[in-house]
């Protein structure tokens, strides 16, 4: 009996850190109860919320996407949060229709989300990789910078062949263009420029 009691005591001591750890996590539940929320917990919650929220987009962009699974051509707003997650708000006829979101693990198009690598492969085809969307939207080198040249106007251009397909990728201060010349997939994001009013119309006004 003595040995049984001592074994029970050892078991309880072994389980004690689990119970203590469980109690330590209960502070999160205070946000959903009548108990007053500690300043530290509230500060941590607000910080996480701020990090996950997209930064305010500055100006419009013209977004053109052509692929087998999704097509779009209209203006959009582009925003990035502190975690370098991308939020692109899509419009049609001046009204928002949803977002295209790219984070570390997933891509969401109009609330339809999936893991990055399968989406990229489905979207771009066999010449792709999981972070290809990120690299295009952030105007970074793709495929390790293969075939990169600098044109006279300062544009960065990559033109190369991979797996039997020809890729053209161009970056300037005004925007970025990715084009698979073989399967027709296009991703283009450029600064939006207000259409200019002809001088004769300005004088009439």
C-alpha cells in the first residue's frame, strides 16, 4: 500500500506542471469574460491585431491577371502588413468585390483559400514555386534572378526558358509584369494614372 501511495504521489507531481501550465493560459479567456482585462494582455492583443491588419494603401493600382483559374482587369488597392502579408482589394465597376491575399502559408482569392504551393502550381503552371506571387508583387527577382539584365531605361528584365516554357518578367518604378509566353499566364500590377483631359476640353470647361 505504501508503494502504491508513493507512486500516486509521484504521478501527481508529474502532472502538476501540466495543470499549472493550463492555468497560466487562462488569461486569454479573460477577454471573453466579465473579469477585468489586464493592461499587458490588452496591449499584447492590440499589438497582434495591429501587426495582422494591412497598412493603409496609398493610391490605386491597375491589376491585370490572366490565368486558367482566375481573370481580372481593373483597378485595385495594394497593402502590406508588418508580417509582409499582401492584401489586394479588387473592384468591379467602382465597387469592391473581394480581396486577393497572400501570406506565409496560404493564398486566398475571393475568400477561397488554399496552401501556397498547390495554388501557385494551379495558377502559373509547371513553371512556378510557392512564393512566386510574393516575389512578383514585391518586385523581387524570380527563379534566383536567372537571365536578369538591366535595360537602358533602368528596367530590370528577366527572360529565360525553363521546363520548355519561355518566361518574361519586367520591373520598373511604375510596376511589374510577369508573362509566361508559352501558356499565356499574365500578372501585371502598375501605378494607376488618372486619365488626362484634353486641353480643348479644359478650355471649354
